[in-house]
């Protein structure tokens, strides 16, 4: 009997909901449904009464539940014992990330996971959202930290091929020279910067699309004096009075120095960083362990 199917049965019995159970197990609903049906065929009984929204245990399911819990627990204990006693060859997880990692604690997460899982090695790739999604589709990555915002193509609007786990969020901020008339304000309206010269990240990035849309809503097109890939260069130029910028608050605050002020934008423009994976690719145990480590960190 497949002990992993027993574990999935236990989770579904606890949640009585395929979507919630699938999310906890980091597999698709269709995979979970197939696995439960396979278990029922093996046992020769129905374990659940199915309705449109919820499932309930049958009498056979209630009888089987304590045995399934024992089988799943024993299998877990065996996996832990083998991991603790066997010097296995290092296993690889391919992880992608947006270029800005340190201010969001991503590098710390990666380091801590490798420290706690010495038999797993993380292979890292940096890039913009579209590039990382393409690598996921090609199965060259297992997971990717990707930035989303309301105006981007997100999971609800079309990326149904992906599932995602929330990691953190951030908001757009103005980066101003410390002597700027608006620098001491707690917040500014985006339109108040309409006549400034801007120092921005490159075109074609999520940040550029977000900023251009936000400025359009406030009725202006920013006059861009400089575009560069490195936020520290942009912030240094702002500090030298060569223009203003719009960046996410956490990396801006991380890189800021006394010559600049980081000021919130009124009517906050929020982005989320989520960990993407292919919905139809069931993660292995190492990938599930990584996702679980994120859940423990952010909960």
C-alpha cells in the first residue's frame, strides 16, 4: 500500500475539501482526486461521500482513518531515520528569483534551508518574471520567487498553469534627494512628482510596467533621464541631486543613505512576492520541505 496515498487520505479527511487538501499537500486537485480513487480501488471500498463542495468520510473511511494515520506516521519516521543515517548524494532543487533578494530575506531563506538540509543543494537563477516562468515551463526550475502586482498577469487572470505560495509583499515609494521640498513629508501623491526627472529601472521589467501604469492613472508620463539595472546606482544618483526615482520600499530603505529620503506614495501601490511552481508538476519531498520552510518562516 502506498503510504503517500495514505497521508493524502488523512489530509483530505481532516479538511473535507479537495482544494484545501491539495494546497496543503502542494499537489493539484486532479492529482489528489486520482490518488484517492486509486486508493479506493486498492481497498475495494469508497472512502468518501462526495458532494459539490465538501467530502465526508464513509463508514469504511472512518474505519480506515486510524490505520492510515499510523502508516503515514511510520513512513515519515522511516524517511527521517534514513536521512539521519545515510550519507546520500546531494539532491538538487532549481530555484529562480527576482534580482532583488537580500532586502526580502530570500538569501537568508536559501542559506538556512541548505544548512538544515545538508543533502540538498540549491541551484539558483536570477531573472525577471517572464524569464523565470519560461524556465519553470521547461522544467529547468522547480520553484521561482516572482513579483506580482494588480496590473500584471497573475494566477487568477490567466496563469492557471502555475500554483503559488505567498511569501511577502511590498509597496511603491518615492526616492528623493534629502533636500527635496517633499522629502520630509510622510507621503506624497504620485502626481506631485509629474514635473521631475526620473531615474528608473529598465524598460520591460515588472517595475517599469507598474510605474508607467501608475503615472498614467495620475495623468502624466514620467520624463526619464536615466535607466539602469542596479538600484544602488539609481539611489546614489538621486542622492547627488540628479533626479528622483520610484522603487519598492524595502530595497530602497535597505540601500538608502543620508543623502536620500524614502517617502510613501499615497493610495499605496502594492506588489506581492510569491513562490511559483507548475501546477501539473507534483513537487518531490525536497521541494515540499522547502515550501514548508517558507510557511513556517512567514506564519
